[in-house]
C-alpha cells in the first residue's frame, strides 16, 4: 500500500493495526481491509475492517469506535445526561464525529435541536459513508453539523444549551484543550441556569491523573458533580469514565426507560454510578 502509516504493519502476511499510544503496551488488531485512509487538516483518518471488532474508526492510529462495541460508549455518554435533565430541548455535542452520540440524542422526541460541533469534517463524512453501524447515516433534521473547534464554539454562547456532551478524543492534538479548566468554564456559561454537561474522562486504570484533574475542574465550577463508568473493550484498560457536571438536577428522573438501545437500560441508568473503591473521589 502506498504511504502506509506506521501503525499499520504487515506481520507474516497479515495486516495489523498496532496501537502504540502507551510507552510499555501495544494493542494489536488483525485487519481484513483498509476501507478508507487519508490525512485531514487535523489528523490521520482511517476506517479499517477488523476481524474481531468489525469496522473501526481510527484517528492518528488510535481506535475511536467500532461497529462491535461503539454502542456501549455512545449510549452511555448520551442517555445518562438525557435521563437526568427532565426536559432537554437544546443539546450540544462537541466532537462526536462518528455521529453515534447524536444518533442516541435524536431518540428523544422532546429534543428540538442538536448542534454537533466537530473540528474535522472528514470524520463525519467517512463515518456516515463507511461506519453506518455507529453513525446510522444520521439525517435527522434536528441535527445541525457545525465544522468548527468546540473551544471557540462554546465561547460564543451564554445561557443557551440544556445539555452539553463532550465526546472528545484523547487529550492530544486538537482535543488537548477539551480537558482544560477554561473550556469547562466556557461550557458552564454556555449552559442554561439548570443545564448540565458530561464528558468522557478517560480510563480509571491508565489515566487516573487526567480523570482526577477533569473531575476537579468540573467540581470547582458545578454544584453537582458525578462520576460514572462503563466497559468498552477497545479502550485501553476496558473500564472507562464519564464526568457529569450539573447546575441543578442530579437524579435519574426516568422511571421506565423506553429508548431502543443495546446497552443502556433502566437498571444501568442507576448502577453506572456505583464506583469501585479505587475510584471513589
Ligand atoms: N468515542 C471516542 C473516544 O473516546 O475515543 C471519541 C469519539 S469522536 C470520534 C472524537 C472526535 O472529537 C474526533 O472526531 C475529533 O475530530 C473531535 N475533536 C477533537 N478535538 C476537537 C475540538 N477541539 N473541537 C471539536 N471536535 C474535536
């Protein structure tokens, strides 16, 4: 293959994706086919067809979501906040280029508007075309794609959104600032006076420093801060965390969860807040 990126390697006649984000650990996936590969203005974007996880979105060599386990993360980052806010009408998603979070948010009929602010138009384009198990080829008219930097977008709004979902990649490259205090401060102001936000706050196994720092930033701004977890097989360590900051609401208000999902159910809306001893903050 011409200009094959370093994280795709031929080993004994097979093609492998070698994720080598960590110094002392490499995660490898045997690949059937490179469906799409291109360097955008922001990152290297690939859709790979893997043997065990089906199609994958890979950004700069790091697996973001797959057709096999993407629903777990996307359902957890969307349905938890949308089951705590009693009447969300105006939703903002920052990042989330695979469109999975927007697809879940669109399941709420009382949501009137979903702004999806993704820095890299190519991620949305390729996920709509080649990763429809995750994106659902989203064409709901309430979803407005805005191709911009989420950091700049939130600065423009005050008292505007009911729920903000920060569905970012890891804190490197264009997503680095999405983990900084000033960004959460701007989010706080962009939310209505009873608004709430959630972000993915990385692995409690490998990124406890990032998790604690993110939780701390949000706790310093919002009267209600909560941490919840789920398990995503393709994320390093498996266990993954989300931090929720709310100006007012803190309890799950849904008594009968009625959305068509593959992972979230009524019991999980509550049990996800039960934390193992080592991540009690
Ligand atoms: N579920 C994934 C995970 O945790 O690995 C993240 C999904 S999503 C693909 C992350 C998206 O955030 C990427 O498409 C990336 O382009 C986007 N992104 C990164 N930095 C951004 C920024 N500053 N503003 C808006 N989108 C950003």
